């Protein structure tokens, strides 16, 4: 039993050390971006890389999982919604994608940084995509899986200070991230992890 416990402790040590290295590297990447990229350039870079680097949104989302069949089905449903968008809605949106990661189904929508929108409008828009995704999940008997929605905006909705509207976002599992604070939030998340795990075992 003692030998077995030692083996498991070694595994924990290895895992903690590797994740510490990954976290440290990501912090360095964020620091470089913060120093070298600003304003519109930062927004453009985020638009280009966010879908393939979901760890910028949530440390738990290590990397997107490739699920071609599901992604094709979801994209087909999303296209039906895009076809019905008003010219104003099309103008305000940069892109919207579906990804699977860390056991969750994630919808990420990028709004144009200058778009002004109200909370209920935002919820109404993303709920169309959530319903389309739910339809695909039901077809594959995964209807109980978690769906998370992240909207990347230039500024908070005009009525964001209303507590009722913030509660509505939580009810629908919609999270808002701002372009200007995205890198700062990611940096704080990873720094917090490193602060809590300064001693990651013998291998460090």
C-alpha cells in the first residue's frame, strides 16, 4: 500500500509540474501580447486566435476538441439562423462558433467592438443559436450536456448595471467578456493559479 501511494504521489507531482509549466508559458504569451498589442490591433488579434485558443476565455478550456460530425450539424443549423438575420444584426456580428471543450459545449460570439446592445437583445440573439445547438444535442442523446455561451464585446450592454439583467445572463448561462479586459482577465486567472501552487513538487 505504501509503495502504491508513493506511485500516485509521483503521478500527482508530474501532473502538477506539467500544468505549472503550461501556465507559466501562457502567462508569458499574454504578457507579450499586452506589451506589443493595443487598441484595434489587439481586437483584431483576438478575433483571429480566440476560437483556437479558448484558454484565453477560461483556464479550464485547455483546447477545443475536434468533433467534425457534430460541428457540421451545428454549423448547418447556424447557417439557417444567419440567413434570417436583419442587415443590422449582420453588420454587428463578426463571427460565431461552436466548440466542445472540457466536457462543455461552448458557443462563442464575437461582436464588433463598436456595437451597442442591450442585455435582453443579446440574450435573445444568442438563444437562437443555443436552441439550434440543443436540437443537435437531442438528436445524439446529449441533451443533458452543459451549454455555455460567451459573448465578446467592445463594451458592456447599455443596461448592464441592472441587477435583474445580470441575473438573466446567469440564468441563460451567458457570459460577457470585453476585448480590452480579456487579456487582463486571462492573466489574473493564471497568476492566481501560480500563486496558489508555488510549490509544485520535487520535479520543479
